[in-house]
C-alpha cells in the first residue's frame, strides 16, 4: 500500500506565474556543443 | 556543407575543421542529427499521448542542441498540456529569444498574453495547488481536497493537482474516487508513472483481498486431497514379517518386565506423582501472578487508549479550527462556495463549547444562505440546458439549506432534471420527499402528477 507521508514528500510546489521571469533567467541552457567546446578548451589549456 | 562554423560563425578550412573551436563541422552535424532523432521520437510520443515519455525525450533533444526550436516549442506545448504553465512559458520565451523570426512560440505567447482571463485562471490554479500542498503537509486533507478540486476546475489538465487529490482520496480510503481521478490523469498522460503506480497499488490491494479468499479455498481443497488414504500393496512376505516382529516384541517384553522391575516402576510412579502435584501448585501460583500482571497491562492499555483518544480529539479540534479560519479566508476572497464547503466539512459536535463555535455559527448563517440561494438560481437557469450541472447546483443548495422558501422548488426541479436524465428512482425519491416534507408547497400537485407519469 502507498505510504502517504512518504509520497507527500515527493510533491513539490509549482512555480507560480510571478516566478516565471526568474525561472527563465535561472534556466541552464547549456547543450552538448557547449560542453564539447568547454572540453576542447580545457584540453588546449592543459597542453 | 556550410562554410561557416555553426557554433562560432567563423570560416571552416577545406577539411571542414573550425580553427577557432578546434572541432570538425561533422561533429556538430552528428549532434544535431541526434537532437532531431530525439525530437522525432518526442513528437511520436506526444501524438499517442505519452506525455511523460515525450517530456523526457524532448528534454534530451534540447540538451543535445539548444537551438532545436521545434523540440523546444513542442516541449513547451507538452508542459502546457499537463498544466505546467510556467515551464511552458519558460521554454517558449527561450525559444523566441533564440529564434525571433517566424517562430511558433511567439504565437503561443501572444495567445496567452491576449487571454488575460485564462492566464488568471491558470495562475489561480497553481496558487490553489500550492496552498493544498501546505494543507496536506499539515494533515488537513479536507481543505486540501477543496483547494485541489477548485484548481482542477480552473485548469482541467493540471496533472499535479489530480495526483495530489488522488493521494488524499487514497489516504482517506476513498478508493473509487481515487481510481476515477487517476483515470483522468491517464487520459491526459497515458504513461504517467505516478498515476500508474498509485492506480496499480490500490487496484492490487482490492484484487489481493479477493484472491486471498480464493487461495484459502484452494489450500483447503489441496489439504483435503492430501488426506486421501494411501493403499500399500500387500504380499504374503510382508504379512509373515509383521507376525514374526510381533512375536519377538512380545517375548522381549515378558523377559524384561520382571516383578522386581515392576516394583521399581511403581516407586518411580509415586515419585512422579509427587512431582506432578508440586508442579501443579507452582503452576497455580504462576497463573495467579500472570492474572495479576494481565490486569495491570489492561489498566495501562486503557489509560493509553484514553490518552490517544484525547490526543486525536484535540487534533480534530485543531483541524476544525483551521477549517473555520480557512472558511473565513475564502469568504474574504469572495469564494463563498469554498467557504461553505470548508464549513460543511466541520464536525459541529467537536466545535461546540469551544471559543470558535460562535464564529462558526455566524459564518455558517451568512455563507450557507447566500450559497444555497445562488446555487438554486444557477440550477434554475440550467434547467433546460444542462441537467447534470443543474442537479449539482440543486444538490449544493439542498445540502446547505432545507427550509428556505425555494427548497421545495429545488427539490421539485431536481426531480424533473432526474426525470429528463431517465434516473427514475432518484426522481421518484425527490417527488415523494417533496410531498411528505413540504405538504403546503404549490409544487405538490405537480410532483404528484410527475410521480403518476413515472409509474
């Protein structure tokens, strides 16, 4: 049977519309090409 | 192949290598292809309403290529579809920022901005969900359920609200309601993991109870089958062997049990009898002591039960007090229906004698009447258009107030609505109730006629 107390802990508050602007600023938009570029730069610096 | 690096925009050499990024153009192309493959998969999953799967896949798609505008826009749409308004807005705003020209995200954002009333509703639904979450954490499931129902009425695709509501129902053992709520989630997002987990859990429990019964019956049958006598094949050899064994055994017994041995056995028997008497006395003493201890344990258990009952009662009173305060807050926000629902869920016997009783009564008198008359009027306006909704409104009106000038009419029109929906038993019940409880009503004659038509 489901453990109510445990399940409740998994529910998190929803972002409210007023928080949308901050959520957009906080969004991590790094993609694979960014990671690749960073890796190449790191290798270059190590050399 | 383009001559410019898609990452930095600088020129590529003849091998397609970007000197600035130190990466071959083909690597970027491959990454973009993977992103597109994920997008296609996400699109397919969205089309079959596997929205959880689609979110997962589309997130991967934009993780590979953040400039995959189609994937980002679709992710926003899927978020919007499950009631995650802010996450949808987030994706569309970023999408518009990345590609300002001819972008579908612009249209989505424009649609939302132009429909402020709808946006208000979505915002209010989120606030109510968050409030419900707080109520649930404070063990006020009744208030949480009221808020969640309201949130769902404001945003009927708010998956999180459905899930939390179903959890409240499960906690209160309202399994059918929980199942129906979870089915609504699965209609929106057919592979929603949490909904499936809850649904399977409550369905398994129900099935388990019936299957345990069957299992027990089966076990009984099996044990009965095991008791079937076993026939051993006999032969002359076996019979002779048994007879020889018996004769040898008898001879040994006569040889061993001589008179002197019998005497020794007698004295041993007497000593054993004495031991038994002593043991019986000791047992009696122990039994008395045990009885004494049991009585003490019972006393302690009773005291403990009383303490637990007192604690539950005090928690109940605390819960009811929060409901009164919530009702007051609802009233201040002009949400009289929620206020009435909160008051209705209070157990009056627990509030009586507390300082909150007066506040409860005054609130009830003020709110119930307004909500009941309003519900009656709403029901009346829906009489010829939507019988189900009309019945809901009459139910609300009659639940709160039964002795108002319109109560008999509410009962009559509800009966008529039931008749229109071919729910004959409910209709008969209402007409009979009108005749018995409101004998002076002008609708008695009509109710009698309606009843004669239903016979």
